[in-house]
C-alpha cells in the first residue's frame, strides 16, 4: 500500500555503509551491492546490534552520540560548506543524517570517525573494514583545513595542501595516506576545539596498525603524532613514536640522497617532501633533546647526503629547484657569490651550530673554561649570525608576515647562547629555580671568571634578541609549541638580571618584557597542556624571585619580619642569604611545588638524572 504523502520514507536497514554515506539507494546485496560492484569499491555493512538496548538505553545512547558528533564532527564553515548547505543549519542537517543512518542500521558512531560528509568505520586492528574512509576529496574537510592553516608552517614536511588533495584523490595513494590524514585531523581538531580527541587518537593508532610497516609515510605520521602527544603531556608514548620514526627513517635510508628520487614517483614535490621529512626529523630530535635537557641527539651524527629543502613559496608553487647540498651550506663563507639558502636550510644550520656549541661547552663550567667557551662555542653561534644575508632573510617580511622557520632558528641560536654563558656570568641561579629543570646550579666554590662581564653581556644580548623576536607586531602569538622552552630559558635569565643586576628604569623595562613573554606563553598554554604546566612553573618562580608573594602574617595577623624584600631594596641579594642559601620562605615553598615536572633544559646539560628521561613519571 502506498504510504500517505506526509509520512516519512524509511531507509533500508540492508544498505551498505558506502551507499549510506553518499545517500544513495542500495540494493543490499551481499557480499557486495550493485553500486559498489560497478565502481569496484569495497562494500561492507555495519554489524547488527539489535536486541542489546532497551528504549531507555537507546534514548541515552542517542543523546550521547549526538554530543560526540557536536564536538568531534567536522564543522563546515560557510566558505567550506558543501552545495546546498547553509551555515549552522547545514551542520544540524548533516548531524541528523549521521544519527539517523546510525540507528537505522543498528551501528554505532563511536565505532566511526566523521569525515566531512562521510563516515569511517573503525573496527578492531586488522579488521578488513577498519580505517576504510570512504572519501576521495579532503578539500572540504575542516580539520585538514585547520591543520594547514594553524600547524603546517611549524613543521612543513607534508605535501602542500593542493598537492596533498590531488594525491589523495588517487585511489592508489589513499590507503597509504589514510594514517597521515588521520594524524593531520587530530592536530587540526586540537586547534579547532582546544582539546584532545580520544576518538581521533584511536583512529590514528588503528590506521597505523594497518599501514605497511615499511611505508615511508609512516615516518611522517609518527613524527606528527609524537609532537601532538608530547605537548599533550603523553611523554612516554611520544618518545616511542619518535624512536619508531627515527628507526624506520634510518632503515629506509631516508638520509641518503637517492631515497627522495627512488620514492618520489617522478614528482618533484613528492621528492621535496621526503627531503623535508628527514630534515624535520633531524630538527625535532634536537628540539626534544633541548626541551628535556638530555642533550642526547639521536640523528645528529648521521652522515646525511640528502639535499637541503627549498624555499616555502617554491614548495607551495610546485616549482622545485635543484636542491643545494649540506656541503654547499657548510662552505657558504667561501662562495664568491652571496648565495642565499632557504629558511629551512638556515634552521638546519642553526640546529647544527647550537649542538656544536653545546658540545664545545663543558658540562660543569669552572673558571678556566671561560676563554675556551668564548673561543669555541661562540664561534659556531656567531658564524651562523654573521653569515645571514642581511636583506633576504628577515624574520618579518615587508608585508608583515613572519618567516616561521627563521623565527625558530633565531630563537634556537639565542637560547643556546644563554645556556652556554649564564653559568659563567654574573646572572646567578636563584634557589627557587630548582623547581624547574631549566635551572642549573652554578659550580660550587669557583672563583669569578676573568671574563665574567663578557659572559654576562652575552646572556643579556641574547635575552634582548629574544625579546625583539617576541615583540614583533604580529598578534596573536602563533608559533610552534617547541618555542615554549626556548622562551622560558630567556625568562629565567631575565628574572636573574632583574634580581641581581638591573635597577631603576632598566628594571622597569625588564618587568614589562617579562609580562610580554609570559603573555606569549599564555597564548600557547591555551592549546597545549604541557605549555600550560610550564607557564605555571615560570609564574611561580617569577613570583618568588621578584618578591611578589603574599605577605606572611603571624598568629595575631601582623606582618612577619621574614617577608621577602622588594627588588628595589637590599644589596642585590634578593632572597639569597649571606651565604647564598635559600631564604626560609623559599625552603618552605619547595614542598608545595614537589609535583612540578621538568620544564625544559636547553642549558641543563650536567649531572643528568632520571628527571630528564623520556619515560619518567611526574617528579615526586
């Protein structure tokens, strides 16, 4: 009998998932429906879950799944809406279609990840239907859009967006690229919603479990996934992913010149992406070593022959020049012409110079190390700075855009200088810095170095250079999360200068600079929990060093005589006693801060302990 015209037609419960996702009529044949057979597409059906829920449980499940979609489904902005969709109403319609399709078929959206206007079933690892994302166009995926908009320029190793879209539309490439798209979407979700998605994390791990173990794309996936895990405070898992990425890259000989050509499918952009993958692995490995204070570089000594990356605009355009070599860069001072290298190449050079400078500096500096540090360590850092093209490698362009890779390179050079010189300078380490892994106690009972003023000025100059970078007229502050620890090092040095050295107007200016740098950290802290924790540690240290803590009171409510002196008073010793010991307030405060984990350690290269190991638990 023909149903009334105002009644709603019901969906066939036998429709396969590919047909449902595209809202097409399905004949329900098994093992493959007619549409999937004609298009040579894998056909699969959701498992039936009838009989397991009563009406009340089903209503609760509908409510829960609706919340999942509202928070984790791709939100389609007006300029990214599919035809026929209109803003928020389009999103509501799309959500209702997902819920309807889910319960019509008895399946669960918690088993799938929403991708644009399609869904991906995620079954157990190894399942034939697991990670089968029925999607050939990622151009309108707002999480992928978020990745490219917010994160890609920090670690620009993946194919540029239009090239990635083109390659993903190739059925022969989709299976290989699915784990990468999953990792990109996880990071894009963090920037869109400022929270972690366990569902997207599970999707990344499921896709990785199904990927070919020797697929070079896995190196890219694990590198990106490691960074997201690390800054969300999953440190142990981040180390595992990074170690696996490095191991696979070395097994594949990704550091050899031939690798990019052999795996580039005669596509210059793909070849460039493989070169960038190795060098970004090299860079992030150094970032981890500095951030954790281990100074253990896993790939620094690897003899890499892979060419250097090109400029970002060349990469985006697809017009890739013949790559310059590491030898070209290392011998640039002898070139008769003023050869300009890419920003990525200068970042690689900064990583190498910082590592050489750190290796040249002693782990426990003594008086006699003053001159060797200046002669050896400074020559590496100054050499990088002096050979920069004056007009071609500005951090900010004439149009007001920041060159992110040059920004990172300068931060790295300056934080290395701070770390090397501060132990030999007049900028002492305040005892309260012990709560941070950034702090390294000065060598005990060492006479004042003859060149102490040189070291002090070096630290001040490097700190001022950092301030100039952070004060560039671009807001909001939007940079790699790895800048967290580099900025923190500068703040600690500046706090020491406020406490021991600066007075009057210079002190007031430094206080404003501290406010600004902490404001920069706050912006990053809104995205990354590890940065938020680091920020709290810096604020605690600054509060004590600057004498800004609340006044202690006795039992009768009167101020105690043990209140911290203000910076402007005293003989410059602040909350250090006559013998350089912590004041009673500092000592009493340490137990309250016992849960603070490592902050960063660009100059914490002596007496390494398990506090700086990758797999440590929170300090106790």
